[in-house]
C-alpha cells in the first residue's frame, strides 16, 4: 500500500476502502491512498478522452463545473434529458474497490506489492492483467475489465513506493513494467547485500553504494508472520514488518511521508501518478476512445434487457416485446433516454440463450425480429437459466423484463438467481400471460410463486395479464427505460393492511409514476395540499389511472413538491412502488472491517454478518455534484414490515458518508434516505429496491489470475458460521456451463470454518476475454440460513506476441496559415506494419477530427499505407494501431502554421517518401 499526496485534485470520488487509522486515510484526508491516486489519473484521462471525442464530433467540450456529474454531462453531449451520475460512479467504484482490496486479499503476496525483490512476478501480474483488460473490453465484459484494472493499478503504484527506483535517481516511470516486449533489468541477486543497518529505523539512505552506483533494482522484504529475510537485504519497514528488527534494520518503504524520506515519498507519488496515466493511455490506445469511455462508465444510463420465452404459445408475447423495443428505440433516439446497450436472452426447453448484447439499436431490431415461437411441449420452461444469463451479462442496476406464460422448470437455480439479484442490484419484472385456466392452476403452484418472490426481492413487478391485454401493461417498460430513474417509495403487504404510506417529492423529480399491484384493491391518493383522488377515478385532479390485469399505473399530472400519501383501504395483498426521473440519487455498499498492515473497511460480497451492526458506505450524486446535497437521515427499512432502523451518519469528503446501523431488522430490508437539495431548498427521499438481510454464514473466495482455455483453474473458498453446527450444502454454478467440480457438503461447528475448492476447466476453444460469473453458495442444515459469494473470472488465451505494431510517419504536406485555418488542409502519410506478429486488428484516430483512409499491401509482410487528411483548424493527430492481442503502436504529429507548403520525410529517404506519397495519392484520390 502507498499513502500519497497528489497535485491533481480529487473529483468527487467514493473510496470503498477507508480506514480509521492514520496509515490508510479516507478520501480528502491528510494523505492520499491508492484509491485517490487511481481516481485522480482516471478522471484526468477521462477529461482528455472526452475532449478528443468532442473534437472528432465537431462539438464543444465545456463542463459547467468541477464535479464528476458535470464532467459526465459534458462528455455525453447536448442531447436532451436528465443525466444521472449513479452508473458512472458505480463503474468507477468497481475500479477503486478492487484497487483497495489488494491490501486485504493479497496482503502477504510479495508480487502484488513488489516486496521481496519479486520484480518479474509483479511485472507479470501487470502484463497479464493489462492483457485481460483489453480482451475483456473486446468481448464487452466491462465489469471484469474494471476490477482487473483496479488491482493492476495498485501493484503498479507500489513499485515506486516499495522499490529503490526513486533512490536510483530516475525521473520518469519505468516503461518496462507495462511493455510486454521489454524485461526488468539489473535486479539485485538474492546473495547481493542491499542495505546498511539502521538502528533508529529512520535513516535517510540505507542503500549500499554498490547498489546505487551499479543501478541495481531492489525492494524491501516484508515479514508479516516471520522476521526471516536473506542476509544483507533491505526491509520494507514499519510496525507490522517483523523483518525490520533483523540486521540490517529499518526499511526503505516510501508509503508515508516522514522526516527522513519526504522528498523520496513525493517523488514516488509523482512517478506512481505518471505511471498510472501511462497505463491508462496504453489501454485507451488498444480499445479506442469510445470503448475507453464505456469502460469508465461514460454512457447513457438506460439499458434495455429482455428475457423472452420462445415456446410455441408465445407468438403474441414476442410480437409485443418487438413492438415495445422498436417503440423505445425509435422514440428515444438522440436523447439522454436512448438506451446505451441492448441485451436479449431467448429461452425455450431445453435450450436457452445465447445472450445477445449490442450497443447498436439496428442490431437489436434485427435480433428481436428473428425470434419465433416454436417448441416447448410441457408447461415448465428454462426461464431461470435465461434470467441467469441476463443478470450476469447486463450492467449492474439494470432493469430486466421477463416475458413468459409458464412456470420455471429450472427451480434449482432459485437461490443462485437471488444471489445474483443482490450482487448486481438489478431489478427484475415479469410479464405473465397464461390463460385463465392455466392461471388458476399456476396460482396454487409453488413454482409459479418464484416469479413473485424474485420480483419483490429485486424491487420489480410481477404482472399477470391476458395475452390480449399485454400491450397495456408494457407501458412500464417504456417508463423505466429512461435515464436518471429513481425509486422514491416501495412497500409490500401480504396480507394487506389498511395503512397510509407517505412519500416526499422534491423539485428535481419529473415524470412521477406510481405502480400498485394486487387484486380488488381500493386506495386514495393525497397531495401535499390535501387534494385527493380515489382509485375509481381514472382521470382525476392528481393523475391518470390505467388498470390492466393485477397492475394499476398512476401517472401524476405534475410534480407538486412536498409530502404525498397513498392511503390503502384494503386487506388484499398489494405492492406499491413510486418512481420518477431525477439526477439526485445515491449508490451504496455494505462494508466490513479487515485487519493487516493497512486495516480498513471493504465492500461485502454477499449478505452482511448477523449479530453485529450493519455498516454502509454511500455516496450522493446530483446534477451539480454531492456538494449541493445534504444528507439528513439514513435507515434500514423492512419492505414487507414496519420496522425502520435509523443509522448514525459520519460525513466524509467528496459526497461520501459512513453509516452505522446498530439495530438491524431481522428480515429483509432496503436502504432509505432523506435529505435536502440546497439548490432548491426542497426535501428529497430515495430508496433502494434490492432487498438484503443478514446471515450467520460467511463465504470468502478470492481469484486474481485469469483462466487458460483447456486448463484446470482452482479457487479456494472458506465457509464460516456462527449459527447451527452440521453439514452445510455447497452449490457452485457458472453462467457459461464450464465443467467444474466442488465438494457437495462441508462440516462446520458453530464458531468454526471449513475450506473447499472449486475446479473449473474452460474448453480449449473458449474465446479469449470471455467473462465467467461463478456463484458459490453455502446453505446450513435444514435450509435455515445461507450465503453466497459471486466472482467474475476471465478466460485469457496465452499471449506470445509481445511486440507492438510499428507506425512510421513517411510524409507530411499542407499549407496552414495562422490567420485563417478553415480555408486550408494538411495531410499525413504513414506506414504501419506488425512484422511477424499476430496482425493488425484496427487502426483508428485517437486524437484529431480528420479522415483516415488506408490500403493493405503485401510484400513479404503485410503493410498498411494510410493517409490522414484534416483541416488546419485541427492541427494535431494521434493514430493508434492495435494488433490482435492488444499491443499498441502510435504515430503522433502536430502541424505548425507556416507561410507555405512543405513535405517532410521521416524514417525514409526523400526519394522513397516522394514515391510513397505519390502512391498514396493515387490510392486515395481527393
């Protein structure tokens, strides 16, 4: 770990790993952590790429302020509609969280921290991780790419704090760490002494002259469990390093600024920051500007996800799903509400899938048009298998819509689906269109109840309608396929209660819609000024009520600020949900404390531990950033009950809050918060939809490396319980049906733990970059308690091509005048080859608004001859050439203003440049 100061301001980050001790400070404290260093670099590179994209599209890039939300809005352009920062921050946190987890999950791993002179091993983690990131992006597995990026950044930054790179007088980052074609040079041999003794532990320079003069690389040895180290070697240093008490004593770590190493610490900080930017630039070059922004969460927040039953009785349902998809695509095109991604998963019996994912609306139209109703036979279908693909393939916090007229056959996946719902925080709604006779049969079936339970657990709707009325119910899809969607209230009562449900509407909320599901329901809607409307009035003073099947949808006529009420006057079961559009929302994670050299808090993967207070980290986000918002109340609330447990609020910097709830509800609960919008002085209320509960069972599983096609990959996991002793059932499932083995049970005693191993063997033909979601579940005796761990794994083919393509500038011609750029153009000729490598995958304009054309020529090796043409108003260009494994070669040039034309030859003789330029002009006529 490194504690760092940075000259780049932190732009409203959330730190998912914070600490109560001085050695691991929270965001905005007296020092900066890996999370801050990574965050600073990420935001700086996002701004740079957004500027380049805006230039290429011929539009201005002018953020209205310094917040992440205002940067996001400027990046997305001028399309109309609300912009929410929630998914942007969620994407960034997937990076930051893994960055911090390296200190928790790999605290004793020398390569992860460049301790113990493990330079080659540490570099391999960076090289392999970077290759995995690029492969994941190529296969559109962005979350896996983000998580790997966080871990790689941590290891890369530790090199500058834990090695002697700074003491050797280096002023720039070590390029060999991220260049697979270069090796680490001059590592001190294991028998070579590197440090002198330092009894005080604070000597300004312990490194031996032979190390400094010979420019040998070394790093400190870290002894967490033993004081042993090779004779004469430097220690890491610090209270937790047992080896620092052995001669030579002391340590060379620059994690923290102290009186003896302040300059070295500052230099390490600067180099780590520069190195992180270089890593991000390498990834940007490999994947292109637009995919880089998607990787960083710069995308419209709406995503359209359909899971469709394609059995023989579903013809009408499929036609309606197609109609809705086409309507959303056509009506929202060019606005902020236009979906940034489309996902389609068909299922039948026994087949299901594949998952079809695209950012192209025309592709979505084509794919959904191909679906035909056929097959099936018996009534139950493979619905949950299709839903599993959607949950693992869609971005987190997605709205998923399932169309079916039959119960699930694959009910063994129920607990896996519930685990994925909690892990992804996605919302699942079901449209069920069985005939009246079948509905009577299915209502009595526990299998059919699965859909209702999953909808409630995720905050979705379970809507029963006839096939002829389905088109009236699908308006909910249009409502929720928007940007900046927020949940203001959600409640469920079974049996129903005569009860009044208050909810706050603030000035930022628009398009407020209320959904009430249930049969034979009666209610009154009451505004802040006392105006009421009964459920019997379809068009009243407060809104329009649409009734179809078991759903009543109320669209408010306007958004009157203040406290509203829904007064339910029925004893029939019902659910209530109030939603709207607003930039004001929040993201959150339950966290736990971890120990070690750098103790802190980290996000929990699974249900929080029972018997102790619940701890949360949450971040507010709004149009002007979190600084314009005030948080007044946070509570854990039962959706199906009445218990509300308030938490204590500790304000941090950057819109972050640390929440402690001492009395946690015993059953399922959600997070409710209230606060004040300072810009409008109105009170707001927001609520999560994903239900959570505590567990006495805990599962821990860690996977850092990628899987190789055709080879066995093992993941060790630990199950701990404070509950019932006995045999715990173990289930493990993955969404790609990769063959695997695992123990079926583990024997535990209360207060104890047991270990197991999951072994997976991806087929030899698995595409490199494939993302595999593995869910491990542990269930106590009799099914009384359970918990889960969800891991995202990557399959990465072994890389043997480490050389980047070569891009040579062979000619520049043009006349650019400083007085008038719009009336003149310039041209750049390039020669690009990959030699004997894997071949050129793509050539793109990384910076510049000109036009690039290319022609492939083969003369022993394949050569791409290209011509870049641009206005003199766009004088700079960077071309990026990427091979098939993600190695990047670049050409950059800036055209200077001058009085006349010029032809510049680079890398070739003048006569060769002239011949090549003439060839290019013939190949690419103006």
